[in-house]
């Protein structure tokens, strides 16, 4: 379980995938991989535990603003 690994953020918190800088919400752990979901919803992706860490509040805010800006541009 995620909660047993002190290096992996808890389910429900926000994390950054260090491989590409993507920010997502930790949904759980499956098959030894951490499952992250984009902040605006969408398809989850898997991330190795060693490549995920707690997302700084500024990164979470920046990602939310990007999502809102994208939504406003849609017709």
C-alpha cells in the first residue's frame, strides 16, 4: 500500500511525476506503481514510486490555472 512507503505521497494528495514534470492527484497503488490522475480529471497514468514526489503548492496552483485557461479557450 502507498501509506506504508514513506517516500510515496498518500492517496488524495497531489504529486509530481519527475519523469516529465506532470502534476496529478494520487489515486492509489496498483502492481507496484503509483496511479496519478490529472488535476482536471481524465485518464490516470502509472508512475514508478521512485519517480513520484509530493507536489509543491505552487505547482498544483499553476496546473489548475493552466487547466482553467484551456477550458476558457474552448468554444
